[in-house]
C-alpha cells in the first residue's frame, strides 16, 4: 500500500515561463533562424537526455569550468542539429549565452494542484525531491502549494544529486515510510526512475510529451491526472 508520493520538481511539477521552447526559439530568431517553439520540443528533449546522462556519469557542478562549458556547448549543438541547423561550435556558444540572458520564472503545470489536492484528501505524505542546489520552499510558497507538500529535499541539502541514493533516503526518513510504501514520479529515466528503483521505491515516469513509449519497465503516465488510477492499482 502506498503511503507516500515523492515528486521531482522541474518539468514534473513546475516549468519555466516563458517555456524553454519559446526562449530557445527567440534566441534562434535573434541569430537569424526562424524556428518555431513546437519544432524545438524534440530537440530539447534529446539535449536534456544527453545532459542528464552526463550528469549521472559525473555531476556537472564537480567538473572543471572548461568541462562544464563543453557540456553546455554540446547541449546546444544537439538542439541545433535536431532543429535542422548546421551544428557549429561558434553558433552553439552564441545560443548558449543568449539563452542564459533571457528572463524566466517557474509556473505550475495545470494538473499539479488537482493532483496534490487529491493526495492530501487521501492522507498521503507528499515530498518534493529536486537536484536544485538552492531550497525550493520559497518557490512552493510563491506558487501556493506549501499547504499541500509535507517536505522538500534538494541536492544542496544532502550533498548528492539524483540518481544517487542520499536524496531518496533523506526523503524516506522525513516521510517515515518504507521504500515499498513509496512512489516517486519524475520526468527523467536515469535520475528519477533508476534512482528511485535503486533504493526500492516504486518509480513512475512522467512523460508529458509522450516521447518515451519505449520505456516499459515502469509505469509511464503523460499527466498527473492519471495518478489516481495508478494509485488504485498499487
């Protein structure tokens, strides 16, 4: 029986506004390329996949400045390639710099509040686990979900990032539940699915854009409106 549900933060509960697709499209247009936000969705997914795989291999923040820049440039090269633009290092550098300059804020996905309210009615413990280095309690307050979340854990607090075990173990301790009584929902296969599974937590892949149908070794949902039915099956 599930007693606690953990969530990833970025691209699971919250996303950037304007969206990354819109920001990347704006940056590309300023560089002379008319690429629509919709065109960039798959390109950004593939770039994210590369980034998180690299991060799982060796946390980006622990690498040299040159290595970190190399990862960021490769990220943008992937975006360029899968947007139909010749992938040049000089263009990737310009795109990286301009993307960082554009202003964004966090907003919740439309299905988040109903899902959290439903979990609260079920008296389930809710935690947020994020690889952000800074605390996210202030973000929860700004977005009006503090009363629906029992705790948050960030990589900055525990000194390790998903998929490493410490962030999951800290959450289990705070929730006072066993791993088999816990579900973790996130959008990244390596960080969220494998990380949770490695400590015995049931993982769920949140695939909002339905781009990972090949993932069949764990439950896969395309929105948090599917969570109630999933919990009934547990």
